C-alpha cells in the first residue's frame, strides 16, 4: 500500500475498518442471541480486500 493513496481507496479502507468490529452486545440481547457473532469479520493477514 503506497503512502500516497487516492481518496477513493482511502474511503474504501476507512469503510472496511469501520465494518471490521464485533457485534454490539445489545444486539445479542435484542435478537435473543440468534445472531452470536459478526460473520463478516476480517483479519488483515488472512483475508485481503482485493482492491
């Protein structure tokens, strides 16, 4: 990843960073624990974003 990124790439990286977090606990309570974890969680080394 170059130090000088285009604004578009930077926006995509920021969105990916925001999405990559665990489920809030109150959602587990609200859904009666039917949703237990974030299935779209991504690890920086295992799964790449491909852009």
